[in-house]
C-alpha cells in the first residue's frame, strides 16, 4: 500500500505523492529569528494516521483538537497492492463516520464531490480498511498495529523496536516485533499472558493470606485443632444437657410470682386476721364473769349502814339473772366462733406451710448458685468454641483456596517453562536472518560499519530485542549507538529492512521518516539518499522524508531534485504552511 494523495476541503496544502521517493522540504525565508517548527512537515504524520482511522479525541488531540479544524474534511487516496485506488474521507466534526470509494484508476484531481461506496462507523471502517488492504504479513494483527514503524515521528527514533505509542505492557509490542521478525509472536504473547495470570493469582493469594491471616503450612495443625475444639464442644453440650430444668425457668418464675406468692400473701393476710380475732375473742371470754354473790352484796350494804330492801333485792336478782342469760349466750357464741376460727387458723397454717415448702423448692431450683452459674459459664464457652470452630473452618477453607491457587500457579509456571523452551528453540532457527542481512547492508552502505539485530532470552525467560552497531574488526559493541543521530539510522535501517524483506508480500510499501537527516554528516546524507532511491526503484517502495533545505548536502544540493519534492513549506507567511494558518 502506498499513499497517492492527501487533501482537504479547506485550509490545507493538498499533496500528490510520487510513487517512489518523496521529500517534504521546509525552508526558512523569514528574516525573523524563527525555526521551521510549526510549518507542518512533522504534523502531516498525524493527518495520515487520522485518515488511516486512528482513534481521535478532540479533548486530548493536541493538533486536530484545535478549533481551527472545525468543519475540516480530510481525504486520502491509497494505491492498494492489487493496483486499485481507495479514497477515504474522514471529517473532524464526525470523526466516527468514515467514507470509502474504490476506483480502478487514480483520481486526476483533488476531488471532493465523490459518489461514495460506503459510509461506516469507526470499528466497521477499520475492519473494512483491513479487508481492502488485504495484507498477508502479520495475519494475527490488524493493519494498525505495525503502522507506526512506517510513520516514524521524531519521538519514535528513541528506540528501534519500542515505539513511542507502545507505552503499555510488553505484550502490547513484543509479540508484534517477534512476529514481524519472522518468528511466532504467539509464543511470547502466551507466555506474557500466563505471567499476568500468575501475577493476578499471586495477588489473590496475598489478599487471602492477609485477610484470613493464614499460613498454608499450618493446615495440619489447624485440622488437629478443629478436632480438639469439636470434642470440647461436644463435652460442654453434654454438660448443658444435664441442666434440663433451665428450659422451664421462665415459666416457673412466672408461676412462682403470679400464683404462689399471691396465694401466700392472701393466706398470710387471712391468718393474721384470724389470729387477731382469736386473740380478741379469747380476751373477751376471759373478761366475762357470770357469778353474783348475794352475801357480798348484803355485807356491802351492812358495812355502809344502808338498808337493802327485799324488793330491791328482787329487782337486782332479776337483773343479775338477765345479765347471766346474756353472758351465757355471748359466751356460747364467742366460744363457737373461737372454735371455728381456730380450725380455720390450723387449716391456714397447713396451707401456708405447704405453699412455703413449694416456694422453697422452686426458689431452690432457680437460685441454686453453683448450678446456674455453671450453666451460664458453659453457655459462654459453647459460644466461644463455636466461634473458634467457625474461624478455623474459614481458615481451612481459605488455605484450601490458596493451595488451589498455588497449584494453579505451579501448573502455569510449568507451562511458562515449556514456552521458554519453545522460545529458546525458536531463536536457534534465526528466522530474522534475512531481515538482519538487509539491516546490516543498509548500515554498512551508509556508515561503513556493521550493525546487528540480536535476540536473546533474559533471566526471566523474556525476549530482549537489540539493534547495535558493531566494530568491523572484532564485532564488539561501539559507542555509536548511544548517539541520537546514529540511533535514528538504526531505526531507519530497521524500517527499510522490513519493507525490503516483505516487498514480495502484500504489506506496507511506504515509510515516512521525519527529520532523519538532521545532524548527519553530508557524506552520510549523500550515501543515505542514494541508497534510499535505489531501494525505492529495486523493491518498488515509496519513501517520504521531511527535511529542512539547509540539511541538503552543500556539495550536492541537486541530490534531491524538484520532481522528488512533493511538498514545499516555508515560514514567509501562512500560505507557506501546511494548514495555511499559524497555531
């Protein structure tokens, strides 16, 4: 796939690319002390990426999120590997709607009014473009995964393999690189994913250990302790079962208070009343005197020398007889009443004794201190032991869960060891040999030194990728790879070696390198440009390089001809800038 055109409906310097070599040249024409940044030679990468359906968020996109682009529609024409041309339209206002038009021929202009074949949403559009591109390289990845190797911005020259966008985990880029070098990236991906699973399992076991405060080596001790606690609980429950009265305590207490105490109170009240009446009657009976002595009366009268007439005696005698009659009747009544009261008193005493005996028995049952307190203590122990048993059971369950997780970890580690063995075996096949040869030939031609792409397993069994310059005499690492400028050339050589190696496949046929000539010696620049042009012709590749006109070799300024330049930019005014505006 190559880029044929990029254009827009407004505020954009439309570009038609050459099929082979392309240069985007920025020149300084303003007399003001400004650099050439902001002209658009680097930001064009973002437009290409956007049109190849990258993600887009207005709030986070530093370039396209600018209000300047409201209403902007971008178009790209791609030359597919089957010879057909695909036009894609994507607007800033509706970035999730992508339009496609497939043509048998190249557009003869920057055409806006197109009868589109399809209008698709974001995900469907990506899938559709993947289908149109029909790459037969990297079948396990969609076209987006490898695109950054062929759209190298300044930030992507810091590392040959790990690009700026690969800021996540190793699995986000290492399997891809392994694949693109000709190996089976699934080996790395599987290993890394299993390692992630192990990490997650470790976190779970750690959480279980902390929450339950367990040590899996203590399982046997806990099982033994559980058995002891169960025996202890059984013994205590047997002791509690002997306290069968306790179930009746509440009812007994109610019966005692409501019935026995009430009866006892009533009986005592009656007994007190009867006792009082008995005492009163007995006192009354003791005071009754029904004997009257006539001689004593006569003697009394004689002593006082008073006459005691017979008639008076008779009347007095009648009175005495009447009194005796009343006294006798009262005495009989009181005696009978006394007899009955004493019977009631005796009966009450008997009832009271029976009730007090009953109360005593019940109180003895309820207030037996030793038994009651023992029961309460046993009850507390039962609760405590049951809680302890439950705690031990939870610990044992947690230990079992932890052991299952640890066994799972062990099994997965064995799988990882197998994967490491497979990786070791795979490295011996040196499937990247052809790419490595092309890589070295590029560096050799440009710098007259050797370079090597090497792969190795580190101590953790993970693949490490390395690209270094080598001393041409003893092949030891030199310090050249430490320089930013020479690091760029390693990146360039890697990208080109991929395009050359897969030039006979359906894959990317273009690469965009931003500012790669900056800081290079003129002799290196000349060798570099010549080699690139040769590669473009020999392998039918499209190369796009951005540069400042001052970066052109002074002794060979015509190295890049006018026909090679697809876009000229300058800082004279806004008309010389890619977006015809300043930011």
